[in-house]
C-alpha cells in the first residue's frame, strides 16, 4: 500500500491537544482591524478549539496524526 499524504494546509494551521482536540488560530485577524470592534479583537486574541463536527474532517486530512 502506498503511503497517504497529509494536506500541507492542515499541518500548518492545526495542532493536536493532549485530549485529542484540535487547536486553530482565528481567521480575520491580520489586517483591516479598524472595521472590527474591540470586543471582537479581544475575544479572538488566542487560539480556539475546533468544533467536534469539523474535527473529523480535519483528522481525515492528516492520516498519521499531527505532531
């Protein structure tokens, strides 16, 4: 059987926590932040945990896990 490739975007954007959840950065925080209010910027400052429904799809793109 040939080896399966990991999607290169997944290994750049996600990290696996010890409990098996996926951490990701929040989108929309690079530029044009003047149009967002301060609450949005403050609440999206750190990484978030991916939802359970999306986790299954992302784990399928990384067949051998994320380090």
